C-alpha cells in the first residue's frame, strides 16, 4: 500500500544541481545567491525589498522588532494559528491579544479585530495587527488596511503559508507595513528551513538586514556593530534551492487549486450528511493546506489513526493559542470559541501539486468509510 503523506517537498534535479554548485563554490553563508533570491522574491511579490532569513518565525520576530514593538505594547493575533505567531510577540516583550477567527476561512476578520480593539482595556498600548493568511487563504486586506489606518496601528502579515496567494492589493505581501513568509518543508516553496520579509519601506528593510546579522552594517574600512542582535541569516545553498523553485510556484499553486476543486466536489455529500464542514472558497487562495472540520460526533485523533491505518496521513490543522500552556493566560473568554472547535475538530488532508486526481479519490473514499464506521 502506497503511503500518502500530507505533503512532499517538490525538489527536482535542477534544484539539487544548483545547491551542489553553491556547495562546491565554498561560498555558503548569505551572499550573492541570497541577494539574487531576495531580488526574485521582491519582484514576484511586487515590493521594493525582500530580506531572507533563517525561518518564518525569525521573519515575524524581526518584523516586530524592526517596527519598534516591544515591552508595553500589545499586538492583535488570531487565536487559531501555529504558536510561532504569538511566540514572536512574546519574545519581543509585547503582549498577544487573541482574536477569534471565521469558521469557514479560519482567518481573523476586520470586524472581529475591531471588536477586540474596542474591548481592549489593558495597561499596554495596542501597537499592531498581526494577521495570518491561514493555510494560504488571504485575509481581507482592504478591511485590515482601513482598520490599521483608523486606529494608527502597524499592519504585519504572517504569510507563512501564502507565498503566491493574492488579495485586492495584488500578491500577498502588498498592502501592509511588512509581510513574513516561511520556506519550511510543509510550504509549497521550501529551502528546508528559511523565511523572508518583504516591504516597500527602505528604512525598515535596512533594520531587518542589521537585525539578522549580529547588528552589523557596512562602514568605512569594514563593518560597524551598531546594535545588539542575533544571527538569522539564510545560507546561499538554501537560497539556491528557493531560487530554482520560485519560477514554478504559480503553476504549482494552480495544480493545488484544481486538486482542491476535486476535494470539494467529492466531499460535498459528506457535508450534506452533516459529517463535516468544508472550507470557504476565497479568491486568490494558494492552498498550502486543505483542512476540513469534522462534526462533533467524531473524535479527531481516532479518525487520524483510522486514516493512517489505511496508508493516508492526516493531522490537525493548527492550534488554538488560548488552549496552549504558553498562551493560556491571554485567553479573552472561557466560552467555547471558533478557534477551539477548529483545533479540536479540524482535519488536514493530503495536498501537494505532485498528487493525482486518483489520490484525491482515494483520500475521500477512505475518509467516507472511516466516518461511516465511526458514526
């Protein structure tokens, strides 16, 4: 029985050859290839600057630090996401303000964010909105841009899953102060580990470059250490890997969209029976992950095990931050939230551009049997 994984990195021989070229050159740290990758990312997204770093988490941390967000500040964060989003807020010394999400897009909405702003009564100062394009589904950027302008808040995109997704402003990464991408192996484009920040602000871009590299900047006769900072550089062989994949990304995303259409068609009868809820279709989705929400009668973990026994890897989608030990103190209410239900009942199904329609049919028919057996 062939094992169907949640996803597989799409790395061809050309990409491997490009990595080998860098390894043979001996120029391994961030250098010419990294700068070429940055220029390619900026051109792809449509921003003036891109800065590659060691991870998507590092990108969020550097975005907040570069914007001057720290102790005494508070940042709006969706309650349903991978904890790295809120971890970065805590690590710069600020306080996350958890906001519930939409049950169909899994994203924070401008309406929910504004309600949280109006209800905010902490001694901290609200400084930023850190939205997440969950699983590659773009948030309402026009609404968030208007909201950030209205309340004089910085707008940061955690676009870890959304390179190549589109909003009303164009590619995800436009319309905010800074956007952050991840190149983890679960992402459509991967460098193993890695990330990037994009912005149109040259001052911010310079800060990111200083903060990723020990606080150094060029100076007459060498370099100057202008600020205490850490090392968040991306290697040139990782940049070579990402650079070789970037031209293929639009085609890969289109393939994922076609596979998702087949998922939605095949799973519609199960939704009609009340077994599950399907995600919303939103213009511009890049579909890094396809997650359904199981009805409450089903135990998420039991279905994951049952699917695994049939050779199909599934998993939860993301965490409810307010239910984690790390961020429980930031929960806004004890009432059950959408984020809690998504974390408890969400089921991520296999999705990768290298899959075939027959793979989707296998997943959906197996899921139907597992749900029938468990109902």
